[in-house]
C-alpha cells in the first residue's frame, strides 16, 4: 500500500491526486495551510487519510509534518511537491516582495519539504519525488517571467537531484502541466502586479488582459491529469520529465526545434572559444 505525501492538497491537482490515491486503497498524507478543508473534501476514507497543517515556507513545520507522516504510516513512498503560487506581470513590473513570495513557495518551500522527506526515503532505500513544474518550466512567457523562473529552477534542481538519488534507489520526476482547469488563475493563487508600464501593453499587458477569459476554460482536465501522475508513479521506469496536456506537448516540440535550430546556427561561435590545443569538432 503506497504512502503519499502531497503538498497543496486542498484543491487542484493536489486534491484530485489525493482523492484518486485514496480511492484505489493507498494511504495519503494530505497537507495544506488549512487541513480541515482537506478533511471535509476527502471525508470517508478513515485512517488511510492523514490531513496535516503545512505552510511549505516554514522549514520547521515541514519537518513536523514529515514526522507526523512517519509516526502514523511508518514511511513515505511518494512525495508530490504540488504547492505553488503564481505572479502575473512583466519582469520590470513585478516588485521585489512579489518575486520573493513566489520563490519562497515554489522553490524554497519545495526544498524545505524535499529535505525533510529525503532522509526517510534514503533509510527505506526507495521513494519517488514528483515535482510539479509547468509548461512555463521550459518555455518562458511574457507576463509570467518571474513565475516561469521559479519553475525553471525546479527543473534544474530536479534534474540534479535525479542524478544524486538514483544510485540510492530513489526516483525523481518533473511533471510539466500545460493549462489545466484548476483554480490557479484565481486571485487566491495568482498575484497580479500592481504596477503597469504602458511600454509592455502589447506583450505582458496582452497576457494580463487574456487571463480572465482563460480562467476555468483551460483545455486540461485535472482529473485526467491526476490519473496520469498515478500512471507515472506506477511505472517501473518513470520519466524524468513528463508533459501533461496537448498544449504542453506542442510547446515542448516547438521549444526543442527552436533550441536545435539556434544551436546549429551559432555552433561555430561556441567552438571558436576553446583553447587552441583542443581538437576542433564539426
């Protein structure tokens, strides 16, 4: 019986993933700032559900939540770092406070929880860390530059973590959802920069104006997305990266093609910077 530890489990992917894991008979540690809401949403699963308070930006609280999980269930098989927040605005429009707030949750909060869980998994000699990134984790978008930078950070640290823990029997997957019909674009999850600079009206401003119309009209189905994450966790050899949604898959294809084209066009410059005693490659 798999033991899940899920952050941000009060709604969206976190809540749906917790629901599906419980429905198939697994045990779930569902964490949220207000766990009573999780208990209400997931009522009826008895002692297989443990709802725990957790603000991921609080390192001590992360350690306490992990201790509670191991006290009750004896271990943790899957960590899902799902808790996150967004910020909308041009890079120049986004204040230092707003930028730091989104980094505190999306990057430093993820690190707090991961550092707390890894000793448990290392002792077990097994475990799977699933980090929720985004299409914005590999493809920067005007208006979401600071948010995308947090997800780029998640991608980089996850790739390195994969190399570090694979020899220990642990797995790491970065899940990259496209636009899914969750509450992410609501005001409770997405901070909109107060400063508006007219020079960015056609770029970040256009995205800012489009977001209200996208909310709850996104193409991705979070129920299917959660099922896909279960499939990844169940796989004997799960991917390091997994795109969810046709929009994300298309964006990845375009990004790979753009990177390859640019690298080929400027390869001569890269090779020109080696010392003269380094053999020139084609």
